[in-house]
């Protein structure tokens, strides 16, 4: 996909996010929207996957360590063809295969159940290790929140991945700067994030995580990096694309009401129009 | 029983892993800097490429095992019970239990027979924690023969399994030609009519010894070995309770949430029967030689004998 196609796709993913969360009357739009470009890049450009064969042997793996942003994950999977986009409206509903946090037994394309912060990265490390043990060349990606990295287990996992030179692992930190209680530096600062991963023997790339040129360059650089895992520190805007949600911690875990939903969709329609209509 | 062979079940664990390594190429063993103590070092010697030392980071080890399992490996993670089940509880629940991944947990140094290390390392709560996790199988083998059989059976079955092993050497009691291990099947070791003693782990041998002493005084005790606490063999317990009308449970674990509670869950719903629970009575352990602690807390043959005697009179 070229940049414009990725941008248009990401905009569709964002529409799916707000639609799903609005229908659920609960969920986490802020961190889903901030990471929408990364979800899009991974599933439409980077990863070796097949929506028709979600459990294909030797496919690339993805673990959403910041599992609460399931709406972003599900919307990317739906838009990629794993299941109908229409089903995003069943998010969090009783009996839905779209649970509040990712469940690998329920949802096609989900490689690992997650949601309890700090745990997904360890599972991703295990997947990367499995590939090394078996001499396979599939790659593993995991997306973490910048608040999530306050969990100690993240650094246990980082230490192991760095010590084992897992160059088939890419850790992406969605650095949108906000967590439930406010700015990450006010709650319990994890900064400098890049220096911390460097200290754990990671190759670190700092990017604007809402810019596809930089995203593309970073993942190419990660693939070319040998002998050490890569951490991409993606500076993003929480709530990206929806005017009233942007940079607002209040939209971490809240659903828009009908009026807010209409505004959000109008914002995204406008962005879509500026990009040149439907993809 | 002076010349009885004694082997710690953690030794059995390490040896069984090494034996299974040949038969199960997908078996990988993870440890957290305790390969010498948990005896996974025996496996490491035989299969160095399939032994992964995660360092002192049990929670990460658990997540790594989950990831390995999603890729077709059969990981056995090892640590002391305190860390494997205690520190790790939420990782086991959410990263292994919820996705029902094929991860096995080898928890050594369970209970007070940890001995001199004292209360911080004597886990008397692990069975309670693990059996609350949906889909988790919980096995507490009583000796070397059973521990080895349990490891193999855990690997052969699909799904998460918690296996509990001890530090101290315990008598080998199951070395009989007709011994057969089946997950979820209790073993009737001694028939009796006055009282049923349901035991697991180290208390199985001491319950047999206690039954011998009780017999000398005219008390006929039936002894059942419940090596699988979950799923529990309800039938063997109900059948025996119906016969004797009195049930004693004996375990090297808190009386809250372990074997005793599991047995009571069944009896109170299906066949209300007087029960006496023998175990750790809502107390932490302490430092001391394993056998001295077992005696102090009434988990040896003498302690079980005297409690059962009081209970049936």
C-alpha cells in the first residue's frame, strides 16, 4: 500500500473504533485512535498474515499487550477481512466474539489473549523465542502503552529479549503521553523511554507514530536490525482524528454518546474527504 | 519402615523431564534461576537447547511459556511453589488459564517441608490458588513413582496442569507392578470401615502408617490417595464416606482451600458427612528441619493417628 492508501485505511479503522465503542457504550477509544496508524501499517503492510487462514503456520505474530485498545485491533482485523466490519458493533455485547479485551479463542486473527497490562510482551517474547528454537523466520510484534511500561514485568521481558538477542521481535510503545490519571510524567514518569530500552540491549527508533513515512522507515529499519530486538517509540496523539478526544485523558476509557458519535464520525468523514474520498 | 527408600519428588520431577525429553520433542523446560534446586538441571544436561533459564523473573517466564505454547511447544515452567503459584497467580490465570494454553507448571519446594528457609518460602496456599482457575488440573503426587507418572501424564494431556513437588525425601510407596496413574482417579490404598482418611502428597505415606497404628487399637481406617485435587475423583470419596460415615483429610497445605476444602465441597453438597481437616491451621510455617516441622504441625503419622483417634471415638 502507498501512503495515501494507508492513510485512507487508517481513517476507516478509526471509524470502526468510534462505531464499536459507541455501540458498546464502553471501551477505550483514546489509545485505539492513537495507535490506529500502527495497527493499519502492521496488518496492511508489514505482517505476513492471511485473513483467510488466521492460524497459518509460520505467520507473523502480533500481541496487543495494551489489550484495552481492542477496538483498534478489532477494527484493523475487520477491515483486513478477518471478520465483517459490521460485527464491530457487537463489541462488548453479551455473546459477542469481540470481548472487551482480546481473546484468542473467540476472535479470528488474535494470536494471544491479553489485557492485564505488562503480560502481553512476555508472550510475544515467547513467540519470538519459539521461532528461534525452531529456526523459523516469522517475526513477532507487540504493542504496549506508555503507561503500561510502568509494569515491572515489561522490563523483565525486555531484559530477556535483549539478553537473548531476539532480533525477530519488535516492541512498539504507543507514546500518547496520557494514562487514566493524567499525563504519564505526572503519574509516574517512565521517561526517558528510549534510553531504558537501549539499556536493555534494544535497537531503539523514535518516530512520530501518526506519520506513515516514519512508521514505514522504522519497520524497515527494524527488519534490517540483526542481533538485537527493536523498540519503536511511537509518539502519538491520544484520540487522534476525533477533535474533542485528541490529547484528552478523559477519553481513555469512555464511550461517546449519540451526539458525540455524530461529531466524531463527521470529523473522520472530513478527514476522509480531504484524503480524496473512499479508499 | 526404617529401610524404606526415600526420594524427594523434585528429584523425580527432574528425572521425569529428562526421560520425557526424548519422547516429546516439543517439550521445553523453563526455569527461573533455580535449575539446581528444582532439578530441571537434569533435563538441561540432556537437552541444553530446550532448557531456558529466564533468570529471577517468574512472571515473565510464565508469559514466555504462554507464547511458546501458542507456537506449538509444550513448556514446563519451574520454580518454587511460592513463586510459581503465588507471585505468578495472575499471570497463570490470565496468560495461561484464560486462553487455556498447553503450559505445565512444575512447582517444587511446596509446603513446610521446605524446612530451614522458613515461612517466606513455605507455600501452603498454592493448591487453593491454582484450583480456582477454570480449566486448571492440579496434581499433588505422593512419591517418586507417582511424581514421574504425573509429569508424563501432564505432558500427554492438552491444557494447563499444576504439579506440586516437595523438597524433602519421602518414602516410595507406589512401586508396585499393578500401579497405574490416571489423572483424576483416586487410589484406594487401604480398606477400612470406621473412618476414611483422604490424603495427598507427603501425608499419604504418613496416613498409611497412622492407619496401621489405628488398626492395632481396633480402629479400621480406609486410606485414599487423592493425587489429583482437580478434577477431583468424587466417586471414590462418596463411596468411602458412605461406607465409613467419617472423613479425615490430611494435607501439607492450609486447611483453607486445599484438599480438605475440595473434599468438603463434594461431601456437603452430595453426602453431608462429619469431616476433620488436618493441615496447616491458618498459620505461617517457620524455620527448622523438615521432619521436625512435619511433627510440630501434626502432619506426621503420629499427628494424624492421634487426631483421627480423637475424631472417631
